[in-house]
């Protein structure tokens, strides 16, 4: 296990260095002054130019400049935004909690819906299983932007059941303590706390449901295939012959073993989920990191753009490795595969 963890950490370091190298090369190749692209200072004075050149070692070799770039970016120095003049790291801290909150709620919805439906699809061999399988194929094939606009028009505008955009009603003065609205509302002692909580949950339902569609279909398909394979194994037949109830077989014996491939399957889809999250944030005007990165792209804010890409990419890389480690903890066979 220690060898497996060491190799995963080596992969993390190598992938991060390659990512920073690509960002550094893209920053130098971008139109404009490299000093402004690296630091975010639009019209630097002579003293500021000298400081940036010294900090990023622009007067030395490319390798030395790359090492200085890696040092500053990993230390949290992402420069200043060309459009607002604020530190990029502060903007990341402002927008990141909203994205994490949306992703956490969407993944919770996907697990709560996907696992039971996956078990149901594996347990039933008739018409119900075919309907569930067809629905998962449909959900996997639907474009995220089309589904988001459809749900917004239907439930947000036509039926007026749920708010079509935003994170919460601005009439509620929610204190910004942690950046997570639901947590901040629960920590508040205001008399309107429960009304604000209902409003925030209502704002979350539509974007979280759209974002949860893809992982839900992946979970249903993975659980169904894994459950069908587990139910045909000899230990399940032996337990059945001993008179163990089928519900106990499914929930306490087959399902834990069927959950092992789920982490690896989800880890391979993290990039697709992140791109879907960016589209969802734009459609529903969700003040998250994805919408902020697209706004920086439209404004030509190269410093904010490279900072956002770096944070999102590192999050995807780290989360993917964490999912692989969890999968290795649940399935010891995968730890042997790394030595092959």
C-alpha cells in the first residue's frame, strides 16, 4: 500500500509540474507584455518592471524562469487581475466555495438516486430494468446546456416553482463567514434563518439536478454492471443456499463489493463533470469559479484566466488521485495491479 501511495504522489507531482509548464509557456506566448501577463499589472512602472523581472527571473534562462513561476504559483501568488486589479487568489477564494457547494449537493443527489436505481436495475430483469437502462442512456446523451435551459424554462419560468437563476434572494442579508451559503445561514442567529435556508435550497435544486444528471447515469450503469457480476459469484450462491434473505444479500454482501469499481469510474469522469459544472454555472448565473473563468476569458484577463485554470486543473488532479486511493482501499486487488 505504501508503494501504491508513493506512486500516486509521484504522479501528482509530475502532473502538476507538466501543467505549470504548459501554463508558463502559454503565458509567455500570449499577446501583450509578458510582465503584465505574469503579474497582472497593466501599466507597470520602471520599479515594478524591475521587481517582476527579478521575481520571475525573466533576465535568466527559461528553466530558471519556469522554476520561479512554479515557486510563486504553488505558494499562492497568482498575480493581480487585469480587469479589476484585485489579487487573483482573493477572487478564487470568493468564487470557489459556491462551486464546491454546488458540486457537493449535486454529487449527493447523484449518489442518493443512482445507487438505489442501479440496484433496482440489476435486481429486475423485465420491463422495469429496460426502462431504467433506457433512461440512463438518455440522461448520458442529453447535452447539459439543453437540459439546463429546458428545466429553467419549465420549472423556473412557465410553472414558477423554483428560482431560475442566482444563489439566494438578495433580500436576505446572509453573513459571509465561510463562503458556503447553507452553512452561513445555519450559523446565523437571524430570525429569518429558516426562510433564507428554504430560499437557498430552492435556488440549488435546478442547477444541482442538471449537474447531477451525468454522474447519476454513470452510477446507475456502474452499479448495475457490478451488481450483476457479483450476484453470479459463488459466495452469493452459497449464501442463497444457506437461506440468507435476498435483501441482506444485496445490501450487505453484493453492494459493498460492487461499490469498488465506482470510484475509479467516477475518477475518469471528473474532467467531464468539471466542464459540465462550468456550463451549469453560466446557465443559472451561479456565482462560481467556472463562470468567473469564462468571464475572464471574455474580458481578456489572462492573469485571472491562468489562475482559474490552474486551480480547476489542480482540483481535478487531486480529486482523481484521491478517488483512486479510495478505490484501492475498498478493492485490494487494484493495489496489486500497480505492480504488474
